C-alpha cells in the first residue's frame, strides 16, 4: 500500500510539472471510474465524456490545490460531480422546485420495503428515468456515497430542501419500481 501511495505522489509531482506521460498515466488510472460518475449524473454518454474530460483538465490545472487530506480519487470525483452538475444547470435539465418548509418529511433511513429481488441494473435504469433533480440526489446518496450534509453543500440547497427532495425522490423511485 505504501508503494502505491508513493507511486501516486511521484506521479502527481510529475503531473504538476506538466509531464504529459504522467498525466496520461493518471488519466488511464481514473478515467473509467470518473466517466461512470459523470454518466450516472448526466445520463448521456457524450455529455459524460465531455464532463469527464473537462474535470481532468480542471484537476491538472489545479493540482497545486490538492492537499492530500483526502485521496486523489475522492478529490477528482468531487470535481467530476461538480462539473456534471454544472453541465446539467447549463442545459436547464436541473431545476429545483420550490418546497414548502411546512411539509412533513419522512425519515428516509427507515426503509420498510425490501427490493432485494430486483437487479441493480434495473434499479439504476429506473433512477435514470426520474426527474433530473431526483436522479442527482439519489445518485449522490446511494451510488456515490455522499451523506445529506455533503449533498446539501454540493447542490447548494438548504438541509430541509435536501431532505424533502430525498424523500420525494425515494417515493418516486418506489412507485416506478413497483410498476416493474
């Protein structure tokens, strides 16, 4: 494990020096995972490819800001998530509805229904068919592993709005899954 961290540190230093071979090596190590992140958010292979490419360019130009407090993969993933969300905003596919503060929010950590019989692929396809803001919230939570506080920060929305959107997104997902 230490050799891998050392190799990555050397690779990152070479990338900071604009070494194209090092950049290509780093790209090859991470591009598939980062493409998948972008694709799950954007739902379009061409937009996902563009977002991934743009994210790598941002990462290479801002490599000096990488502090090492998190893994490089986590740092890069956050860039990809933000780039993908910005792409959705540009295409107007990503709009939050105004939510009433007085709505009763379900505790979404208590899932009473069990969907173990469904294949992951069909659930992912179902998530992709949801409204864009529901798709993003569920993708960030279930697939990318962000908690509500992180999602609130990433999407720049209030905690109440995030919880309500999560509840509505889960309800919508449940309804679509029950129709399968």
